[in-house]
């Protein structure tokens, strides 16, 4: 487990696999994603190290249903009065009512997918609030839900306009070559269209489902440059695995 401070209100916590973001409004805590199944003890250790009480966790926002994001939602929801929020199209998968739609893999993605096979299955988790594009969630000064279908049907990004922060989920991953289309999409063409739209959203601090956040003046400039590039449309989206 690793903790990376990003802002006074924001920490990146990395359990065994996956990335979760902990946002703090006063004593009220919000977790964006939960890591793979079994990450509860790592997240509890992170709370302890940061001096936070598990009982102050108010909500879990899931960017989508995949095991490295929703994997520990059921466990962490049990910490107290915790509301779980997910997009209405991924909520049935999180609840275990419907199997997830499998990604359509490109040739370069096949080898990569083998490395990530064998995660434990996701324990079903109640979804207390179903989200839709354009909804606002009560944290971070008003968190905007941005529907980004393509990685999964119910993938979302979360924007905190008051803080210039953007959580992209898995639609965008960061890499040594910069931000690119995340792998393992159920509908790649749709994901590219979502990418074009999301890249136009202004942000100073961009937090990805995988890869290092874009932070500081350099990070903000990299995000702006990506937005400009993507004005060229879906074919301009960086997609080396496509
Ligand atoms: Zn995913
Ligand atoms: Zn992921």
C-alpha cells in the first residue's frame, strides 16, 4: 500500500492493485474507487496512517464496475454509514444482478490481458444511489458526473470544478508517453468519442484509473495539449493498443 498526497484535501492510495482517491471535506471523507477485492485492510491502514476515522467515510463513488475499482466496495461500505454511488448502467453489475460485459480486445491487448487474469471475483455490493450524466454529488464543492461510455456502458468521470480536479476512471490511463485511451474497452469507438469530449474538460489536476496523476503547471499543460490534439476527433485520440 502506498499513499501519495496530491492536495491538502486529496490523497492517492494504491492498494495491491488499482488506484483509489480519498477526498476530504472537513472531517467528511469520500473515496473514489476501491481497488481489487481484498483491499479493505490496505485502505484501513491508509486511513490510520493519515489520521482519518473509518467512521467518517460518507460515500464511495465508483467510476465503473471493474474488479480493480469496485472490488472492495462491499467490504468498505460495511465500515459505517457509507453511501455507494455508481452509474445506473454499471450498477446492476456492481450489485451482482448482471454479469459484466466483457471487453473487446485488440491484438496488442490480448497479451496485456493475460497479465491481469486471475483477480478474485468481485463480491456484490449494494448501490445506494444510481448516477447519470450531469448529476451532482455532494462533495468537493459539488462533484459533476460526466458519462464516458465505451470503457464500460456505465463508466463515469468526476469533475470538481471548484478545485480544478478531474477523475477520469479507466477511459484515460497515464503512461510514460502521456495520457492515452485506457485498455480493455467494451466499445472502443464509443470510448474514443468519450475521450474526445473528456479531453475538452478543463482541469489542473487529473487523476487516472491507472498511471500517475497530471499535477502542477506541467500536468495542466499536458492536459490542455491533449485537449487540443483531440479537437481532431476520435482518430486523434492517443491509442497505441488500438
Ligand atoms: Zn476498467
Ligand atoms: Zn482499472
